[in-house]
C-alpha cells in the first residue's frame, strides 16, 4: 500500500514537472536568447587554449554564444573549460555539448556553474531513442535537472544523427514526448555537416508551436534562409569552419550578418505594430503626419525636424566634457566608449558628430559590454542607460541653447521614432535595442524635470 502511494506521488510529481517544463521552456529560452534567431558556434576543443581561441573568433564575428563539445577532453575538463569561457565572456551564452551517457554526472558537476545550458544528441527518451531500462532515462535526467539546474536550458535531439529516424506519421507523438523533457528540441541530418531536410524541420516546428526548436547540422551562410523561420537557434561548426578544428572568421561573420539582418527585419515589423498600437494609429504614414502637428516632440536629425528636435538628437554637434574627456556629440560618446581608451578608434570617434559618428562604431555593434572608468557595463543595461543620462546631462549643462530647447518643450510628450524617407508610404524603422527610443525620451523627460528645479 505504501509502495503504491509512493508510486502515485512520483507520477503526480512527474506530471506537474512536465507541465511546468512545457510552460517555462519558451520563457527560459527567450531570457537567454531574446533575438528572433540566434547563432551558437560549436567548438571541437582540444584544450583550454584552443577553446578560448575559437570562442574569441566566434564572439568577435557576431555569434551569440558557443557550445563546447567535450568529446575529446571529457566531461570534467569540458565543464571546467566551459566555466572559464563563461567567466571570460559573461554576456554571451555558453552551452556544454556532452555525450548522453555523461548527462547525469554533468548536471551534478555544473550545479554551481554559470554556464547557460547542456546539449545532448540523445536525450534518453525511451520511445525516441530506443533505449532499454531505467538508467539515464529522460525522467531521471529531468529530476536531476530540477534538483541541480532548473533555471538552465536543456537541449536534446529529435530525429538527430545516430538517433532513430522518424517517419512523418511518428512526428506528432515524438514531438509531444520531446516537449515533456527538453527545453529546446534540436534536430539534424543523419551525418555531421549534412544539410537537414527542410520539410522535416518545418514539420517539427509546426508541431512544436511556441516551444523552441534548434538545428545543429549542416547550416551554412548559403542555406540558412531555408531554416531560419522554422527554428529559434542554429548550432553550427562545419558550415563555418576551414576544417574540423579551425573556424573560418569570414564565414562566421557572414552567417552572423545574415541572421542579424533577419532579426532586424522581424523586430522592425513588431516594433512598428507596437508603436502604432501605442499611438492608436492605423499606419506609419498616419502617425508621421500626426507628429508633424508638434503635439508630440519627435527628436531627430532629418530634414523634416525643426531646430529644437535636432538639438536634442544625439547626432547634433554639441561639444561637452565628461570625466575629463571631450566629445563632439553624444553619439560620439556612445560609439567611442565601445572601444578601449587606448584604441586609436576611441580617440578618432570622439571628434565626430552626425551620421559619421553613428556609423563609426562599425564592428563595435557586435560588442556586448564596455569598460568605462574601470567598470564593466553591459550594453543595454540600466547601468548603460544611466551612463547615457550622465552624457546627456553634461551636454545640457555645457550647451545653454540646447538646455533652453529642452525646457521649451514644456510638458509635451517626447519621442524618438524614425521613419523611412519614402514620401508616399512611410515605414517605421528599426528601434535601437541598446537605447530604445522610449528609454531615450524618458531620460530627457527626467532631465527636463531635474533642470526645472
């Protein structure tokens, strides 16, 4: 009787665990990888030195993170390497890619680590992986995950290489089972470096719904367009490498730029829809014409903006000094601090304003953090916004005409919405992810109130 009660209790706990996992997987994934699609570079590391070299190439060329393949170094040393990489790159994602037989031990080893997830080819789901017995089963892994690593991501294979090949009729049940145990359902082609079947990937995503889906085989800059809309993440090695051990920086950069372009395209559409809803408008053209009535002060440097709006723009020439260093504009400040003070680009960018300052950042767009006055600051964080506020305050204090322009806005709403240059049909352009227009306008409103006092 007691044994039966214990079994019923275990079944109830498993059911609740499955429900919570299915509910939280999307939320956990988006917290780690907020972009529409993310690029993670798989590292076939021989040792720590080699892993760090690969990671630098991946991060410097636009990857969102890396997945350390521990096949050649073992789970313990692999866990150590992954932790070192995460410490070196705290604002990028690090995943440990391990063999299925090491899964339980790895969850225990990494209990106190700061890495972001574990990926296995086979997730020990009985029906999918055709395994026998209880040992290393998906249920046991799920329990160990909840005990040691509930907040981390668990990537597992479905119709993966070296795994049971599924027929189209088997996909619905297989996906249903995978969603119970995996945070990210990951698929591939039967062999390393071979492109996955496009229809298979589309079908898995259709059945998965909002549940994250990843692709870990055969992705290249040439074929990413076939998969990107049906996956949330690409885990890539062969398609961006010179050989099994060496990454090709040019291919990494090319693939990262394609993914960035796709993300910006999707983000722009979402931002436009949200902005139109916020202002209760039916089209970008309607909102553009409304803003021309000056009921809302839309900050910018385009021809349609008046002198007041231009003076408040970060691009406007407005020399100021902050912490003993002179900048020609706030945009020059924003872009120059992305480089170390000893970098020649830092010094040159400080002298710029207008579009030259905006485009001077170049490859700095890929950077996730800056070091300012000895403090490491994540780009887009509240600390980063506070630093921009300091720069805006210095600009206003040292340029009385610009301060007057701000105070002359009285209590009017401030905004920073950029439109396309098309005359007939306007489009709302992509908003900044690091300093969104809404936050930028809010900083000015806070400063306006501060200077009134």
